[in-house]
């Protein structure tokens, strides 16, 4: 409503995203894919308020930090599955809570469950790599 009635006021209140802060968080997430990092810990490591950290990351990359981390984990899982690693081992190696968590996240991102992806092998993997 504020944007429609007083656009200048709405724009003035939006803080600019901190791209350096977003890049710092991205580097942290890239370095700790399997073990992950909690929001409070990440905020402490990059010296920012948690809410500002999430907003800056979302503005810079168009995705929430947790979604980014899950996509990194799924990408790592894809490679392991194509290498013949069992889904239960993949879940542990990639930082998922258990095989069911891997399956839910994997299916959401890739469109098929990990077992089917592994059986489809290179055909499915090549299609998703573009």
C-alpha cells in the first residue's frame, strides 16, 4: 500500500543490499556444504544481524541462504549417486538428516527421487546438466 500511495517514501526506507556481506555468506556456505552453518553462527562470523544477512543474500542472489545450501547439497548428491554411491551414504556425506530428508529435497530440486535418478544414470544426469 505504501508503495502505491507514496512511492518515494517506500523506496527511501528500503536499505540497499550489502553485496559484500552476501558474498561472504555465500563463501561460507560453499565451504561448509555438508556440515552447514546456522544463521546465528553465520551472522557472528560475518559480523551482521541475521535478518540483514538473509535480506542481503536474497537481494544479491534471488534465493534464500537455506535454499542455496540445499541446492549445493543436492548437486553434490547428484554426483555421488551417478558415481554409484548408495542413497543412504549420500545422505550422510552431503549433510542431510537422513535418507528421507535427501529424498524430499532431491525430488523437489531434480524432479525425481534419488534412487530413480541413480538408475536412470547418465541419461537423467545429462538432461539436468543442460
